């Protein structure tokens, strides 16, 4: 356990979050949840007025090592929840469907606190867990915690578009930081902050960095540990709060090995029958910003969306107690605690699985994504001549038309890419210089030839049904790989 | 069906909501949900990566007439949801736990649209339904849709404290409108708006009225149809948007009849065995503001919290298409759609129950609350001498110490109250003039004798366990009435 407490970062709070007071109603509910206390005026319906009498669900057995395409026949465990609590089962529908304190379930939060302590090992002692409705909800709450209209927010050069849609209408502005396949460049971040007063005289220096460190959407980049350390120190130097939006953290996968370099006997995945141990996964993950955070300046957003299903609408903050308390104040009067069905299902599920079951599930999931990443990259290798990228191009590989792999003019490549080391996205960068359609469009005087070309490509792919190859890491249909 | 469309109220939108653009991600998901379209870059996990394989729950049979204390032995119906859709059951966990469009389930929304059309009969034609996470979430979204910092908001004199906790930190200010047991006084509202420029020169006239029309928390007041009509016309005249926060709408109960006036043979509730018909309930409810709303200036907040359990975190807006579209834009980048477990459970449940089952459930619930209201009021009648209230006091009854009911000095009463006609709250107004402890505290020079007296009363009641009589309409414990 880290011994140092978080430092005081209250000067980062915006006017709105500084002005919030505890909800008078939630105060009543808090007292009411203490043993022996009862509701005075909370407007809590009696559980006999809930029409549901019990709930059962089936989840994969915690011993299952999930591998692609075998999950539907995997052994299951039955979990059920009755209407009322019993001495050996305190959770019940009467609890799940009642108003609760806005922190959500104490036992679910305690499970997650211990899991974070074991797997992420935050570098300060007084971190807290606060449940939220998923990382979209969480990021909105962070923006409303820290940002004033007109603020500049540090973001990745290709930031997650949906995250931008939160702060842009508030009148905030993004400061894009250059990035490559390994995420943002620390020196670019340092330069922007170091030259701020000079370049943007009279404006407030940005004090919030929004970052998706693992399998970033859309670029697929994953930050290395070295870069994380450098970025963290720059944020200490310039007093920047880091919002680490990390839904793909447990979907980190081993480096891609091109088919020609691969041992035909070997596999990147553990041999069949090899048991997953706690350390198999946890020790191969790049530590998080929270793991480096000796000051408590990181707000980590984690979610079950990518690992248990987005419809759970359940995730959690890891952050310092001051931010956690202010986020709770906002939660009380906006979303309230996450849905009771989700909370109780995930709580029962995780209590059954324990840490080991959860880690084993994550391990199985990442194997699925590794298989898909390999399948997709192998497809590109088989359809194109692929060469490693010369210096000066950020991506690892360039793809040339079949039979042109030995050409000396690297400008003739069709697209470049890097094999992702996590998440769900493979980012393909088209080389417009080599594209005749682009030159035709440009010569015709079109104002935005890139956009027209993009539409043309998508439409052709849709018509030829070849679009499927662009979505092999994830999908919403049952039939798609 | 009303034939008139809503009028254009876009000038009510605040800068934030006017600035919102559709989420680029949700646009992809929308296309993806069309037949034949697939995900391009939505980050949607494959359903084989959801660990849950099926769900079952038990809900009261739709034929059950719920009456107090008999619900736990009522007949049940089993509902289950498989992992994948089948031709005869399109809903599934693969759908429920996936990302969806932020509108939420189309079929649940369609059910609610039809239910609203049948029971509330909005007075304009193009109203829409949008799912939300419960009325706290919904009110927060309305404030962020319409209010600028510094705005004045029209509220009931004793407004719901938790609602105030949303706008107060934003720098908005409440304009309390006088009220009695029948809700706010239309003439008071008209006066405030009519004299606005004179009384508050140089400030923007309020353009939003927040109101809890049924069983208001904390006063227990319910607006009459006559008052609603007057209030609506005043809002038309002064161009005010009405936010109707109506969680207790279906918990309207018949007028209280004091024990001495009651037919000892009769009961306020339908005789045992009497079947509930559709019209029993719907035709005895005071029409809503939406039912009067020929312009589309009402945003109605409805929720399943008080009727199915607060933990569902599910409710819906009824409002004009312009407001609905802007609320959807905000939903996309904040909460996203309500939780998948809640949506699919409520959808399956309502599909099984149909309109009739739902109306019968509401009818049974209101009977429970009527019984409780009667029990509580009867307790007061038996413990005190109760007289109808003389003119000039807003409440219906005054309670005097036993044996003092014939005293001519009405100032000697201990407290006054009105029997609520809906909801969960009975508001008791202490008569401090007659309270010796209050006079002692005041004479001692205490700055806030009311607060000290309040604490003293609560503490004494907690110690004597008599506090139970203050929470008979609702509770969080299984044992409490």
C-alpha cells in the first residue's frame, strides 16, 4: 500500500462543482441506510410495491478460459436474487430496486477498491472508487467538475470524437498534442505547456489532459510505460490533471509478429490447456497513470462496457477523495447511482467469480482480440506486399500492390498502418499521393476532395460487401467475425 | 388524436443546447442498427464477449389486483430472455447489453407512446417520448436545455429540495410562487410574471416553471384541473415552458373522509372482488399539463421509480420534437441510453402486462397508498381533537390536545394538516405560537430557535421510537407499515 496521501488539488475545481452542496434528500437516505434508522421523507416506496419477486441469470463459470467461438457452449453458473434479504444473502431485489446512496453499492465498490489495489496499485494511499454509468457519463462529469467555458483542454491529436462532443458546446477548446502509434509525444506536450504564455498570451494555461492510453479510438495507439512516466512528470511540473479514459486497459495484447517471422509451430496465445494465473495477465499490462500517480492528480475512468457488455451502463472512477466527493455531489442531483439491476447483477456476478475469475475473463477476452488482430493483419499481409515503414513515417508498415513490394519508391504505397497492441481499432492511413482518384478529384477543383474520396471508398465497399474486413475486431451482428 | 402540431419554441433553448451537434459515434451506431448495416468503428464488442447467457425474472401476474400485504403470495408470471434473438422473440441479451441508439429501445418507447396517447391524451399531435434515467436525471437535462446562469426559475413556494440542488450551483435563482394544499396559486403566478419588469428591472423574465403537480414533495399538495388550466394559460400568455415533474401521477387517491363522517359499512376502496377496469383509474385522474398542452410547451417527466422501484433508473420525457431532439443530443454525450438490464426487463414486463396490466397495477398501488393515508389520518384523529380549519389557514384540519376540541381559541392548536390526495407525503405544519419549548428557546436569545426545536423533536421521537408514525406512506424497511 502506498503511504503518501494525495495533495490538495482543490484549485482545479470549477465554479459549478465548488458551488454544489450535498443533496438534502440523499442525506436522509444516507441516515436511513444506517442500521436502526428509517426513512423520514425520502419518498421511498415499500418493497411490497415492487412488482418483481426474483431474478436469475446465468454467467460463464469462473473456471472457463474463454476462447473464440467456444463461449456459447461453455459451462455456466446460475445466480439468483430473491425479493428480500436473508442472513446468508444480504443482497436482494428490495435493496437493488430501492433508492440508495449515490455512491451505489458498498460491497460492489469494496470489491472494485480491492481489485484496483491488487491489479493497478495506485501510488497514493487515499484513492477512492465511485461508481458511474460508463465512461461517457464519467467524462461528462469530469468536464463539469474541472472546466470553465472557454478553457483549453489538452487532447490527443486524433481525439475520441464523442469525448469532444461534451466540451465543444460548452465553449471549451481542444489543444491537440501530436501522436504516433505509441500515443502522444511527451516532448510535444512539454512544448505546448512550456510555450503557453508566449503562444497564447492572456489565456489560462490548460490544466486538464484527456487521454485514452490503451487501444485509443480511433488510432489504436497504446502508450508505453516510458511515455506515461514522462507525461505524468510533465503534468506534475505544469500542474495538469490527467483524465485517463481507459476502457480497453484489460484488452492489451502481445506485439504482432508478421507471418514470415512467425514460428509456424508456435502461437502467440498460451497453449491449449495452459491455465491462466493471476500474474499471467496483471504482470503483462502496461501500468496505468494511476499506478504512477503519487499526487492523486489522475482521474481514472474504467468501465465494464468493453468487458461485460456496454448495456450494463456501469463503470467506476478511481481518484482522490476531494474529486470523488465533488463528483458524488454532482451524481446526487444528476444521474443518481447506477441502475439497480446492473449493480446487483454485476455485484453478484463478481462475488461469484472473485478476482481470479475476473482476471481469467479479461485474459480470455484479450486472447479473442489478439486472434482477431492477427487475423486482420494477416489478411493485409496476404492481399498486399507489406514492407516495414522507412524512417519518417509514423506507422510500422506500408502496403503496396501485390508484386510491387521491392519497388524503391516508397511514395507508391497505398496505405500504412501499425498493428495495435490493445483495444478494438486498427487505423489505416491512406496515402493520397498515390491515389489516382484523389488526384482526379483535386484537379476538378473540388473544395474537399478528401471527403468525396472517403465517401466513394465507403460506398464502393458497402456495395461490394467487402466492408466486413474493416470491422473484424468488434461487431454488433452475430455472424460477423 | 390532437390535430395541431407544437409551436416553435426554439428561442427557449440555452447556448449549450443550441451548440450541441449529433455525436459522430451515435450516428454510426444508428446506421448500424438499420437492417444490413454493420459497425465501422463504433467499438462494439461482439456478443460472444458478454459473459451472460440468459436472464429470468418473476413479476406479478397481470391479473393480480394488488392489495396491501397480500402481494407476497400473489400469482407470478415467469419472463425470460435468451442470449440471442429468435424469430418469435427479437429482444435478447445481445441487444440489451450492446450499445444502442441513445433513444433507447424502440419497442419500449412505442409502448410508452401508445400508453401516453391513451391515458394522457396530449393536446398536440407531434409529441415524442424519450427515455431517461429517472426524473432527477431528467430535470438536470431540462435545466441544461433551457437555463442560462443567472436565470430565474419559477418554483413552488416549498419546492422539492433536490430539484433546487441542480440549478442553484449553476447560479440560477428560484422565484417561489405561493401555494396551499392545492398547489401553487394561479393568481400569484400571474402577478409575479405581470409585475416582473417593474419589480426586477433589467433582468430576464422567468421562462421556466418547475412544478410537481401531484402529491408534491414535501407538501403533499395536488393541483386541481381548474388550477392547471389557469396556470397553463398564464404560461401561454407569458411564454413560459412548464416542466411537469409528475412521479406520483398514478398514485392519486380519493378524498379523505374523517372517521365520524364515514359510513361504517362502506369503504373508500372498491369492494373486494370488484374488478379494475381501464376506466376505473384513467378517468379518475386529474388530467396532466400535457393533456392541456395545445402548444407543446410542457416537458413532462414520468418515471417508474415510484411504481416499479427506484432502482430501475428508468423514466421518460413527453415533449415536443424540438426539445426531444436537443435532449437526445445531450443524452448521447452524457448518460447515453438507460441501462440495458432495466430497459429489457421493463420492456419484457410491460409487453407481458400490456396497458391493462399496467393500469391495474397503478390502481392497486393507489389503493395501497389510500389505505396508508387513511390509517395515518385516522391515527391523528384518534390521538388529538381535530377540527376543520377556520378560514385564513391553508390547511384543512387543526389538531388540538385531546379534550380541547371545543376551545374557541384556535391559536391553541398544536399543528395543522391536510389529507393528501396523492403521492407519499403528509405535511404537518407545527403551530409554534402554541409551543412552550419554542417560546423558551426564543426567550433565551437563540438565533435560530426553529431549527433547535426541530432537532429536539426529531431526537425525542427517535428515542421514543414514535417516529414510525411519520413514515407510514412509504418506507425502506420490510417491517415498517
